[in-house]
């Protein structure tokens, strides 16, 4: 969505801050089923977002049907984006959710343009497309349909177990285009998970979703990110996490240390001071001033700890730092101007399901 260019000539004094001059706002909704949350339904003008060339992201196009996220992860890097609406990056990000109700229709129009080269599209890189709001608005089935109809390969990264609702649709889509799925599971301690990401499904529920996607024929990646210094980086914690990921049938793991970008950093440090004050000085030492990443020495130490564990659990895996933008990505979907040609199929799906993987052998996957 582009907020620019949606201005009326007159301010609406009753509107939310940052939305006074936005003619795309349809209505704001509160419902008993989503206590404490407000959905701001808007009409977007664009659906495809081009990733800036300077970004570290290993893809060029994204679609984000929502802004803000009810998962309420204290570390979420996307928090800063809410400040562009004059909403705060803390509680407002968790509870004031912008819903692009016409996103699928706009996406279809954009994908039908002659200039569209059917490059891979990512969903879930800013805010989660399968957050709780998706249960109400059901935007993803039409988005999946639009991408499939226009033979555009796509990938989904989510913490939401609502993905299971769309697995039949995704399996059908994967017979036409490349479809890759990833589940983000950062915390396997239930008490810590409820504290730091209180709006997310449990790790067990997400692992069940990995199993379901595997049974549907997908080779699922688990993002073990962020790994939290002094909280989830012990050998015991990492070994436990990888063991459960392996049992769920995941094909690979991407891991990385905590990033603290502006907006997220302030909110996370407030959480840390409240929940783990004994770690405050350590974190301020690891992420001093405007630092976003943990020190390189820590990241190298984490890699040396992770690699033997990945081998022990027979999991393919890599550190997110190993593959910056512009270098070959393991499993990165090929960027070609035509729709992918389905080749021989690898039989890497679940034995129990009796179905082969829906990933064509001739086409690498994004994850």
C-alpha cells in the first residue's frame, strides 16, 4: 500500500493520527472476538512492493496484506513501520492492525501487466499474513489464487497455524508454480514464548503445522530466529529445538542471532528490563548505542555451536549471515521471466502421506 497520493483536501479530525488525510480508509472495526484490537480496513493502491536494492533481503518482491501484527513479538523488526502512520511501534503495532481489504484484486491487476516478469514473491517478510486477523478477513486464499493464475512463484514465511487451512489450496497451486513454505519458531520454552511473543501459537502448534505441511508434500524450512543471547542460545536449548524440528519433519533450518532495529530495540529493552533485569547490562553491551546486530564474535561463536548440532540431527541448515543479498542463496528460487517448467518430482514428501514433494527437482526453492 502507498499512503502517499491518498490525500483528501480536508483533514478528518475524528480519524486516527496519521490517517486524517487518507481517503483509502474504509472503516475501523472492533469486535468482541478480538478484544483490545482495532482493524483499520483500507483500500490499497498497490499490492506488490519492490524491495530496495540496498536491502539484505534475498528477494525483490513482497506482498503484505496487513500492517501491524497481533503476534506481539517484543523483538519484531517491523515495528518501526507503524511510526509512518503516527502510531507507536509498541502497543499500537500489536493492536492497531491495518487490513488491505482489496489487496488480492489490486495484485491481480498488477500481475497481468505485460511488464510483470513472474519473479518470485515473498509473503510474511514484514508482518505475518497468517496472524489472527486472517481468520476474519481471509485475504490469503485470493492472494494465492492471484499468484497461481498468473504463474508467479511465491514463498510464505509465517508463525501462524492458520496456514493449515490453506494447505489444500497451496498443494494445488504447487502443481502450477513453485511454492515454498517456512515456519518461524524462535522459542521452545513455553513460559518464555508466552512472555516474549504472547500473540503467537505455541511452538508445539507450529510444529504440528510443519508436520501437516510435510504430509501435504512440502519440504518445509524452519526459521530458528531470533536466537536470544543468554536465553535460548545454550547447547541444551538449541539441541532441544533442533530435535523437535527434526521430529516434525522439517527439511532445513535457517538460524540467526537477534537483530534489534530502531523501534524494536526500544520495545525489546523495555520487555527485558521488566522480565529479565539481570540481563539488561549484558544486552546493552552486545547491542550498544545504535547497534542492530550482535557482535560478529558472538555470531561466529553461535555458528560454531550450531553446526555440530545440525549435523547431529541430520538437518540441512545455515546461518542467515552466510548468504547476503547479491550472493547465491541456498535454495533460492530462480528469477526467470517466464513461468517455471515443472520437471521430474523428488519423492521427498511424507511417507505416511503417500504423496511426493510438490517441489519440482529442476527448480530450486527460496528457502
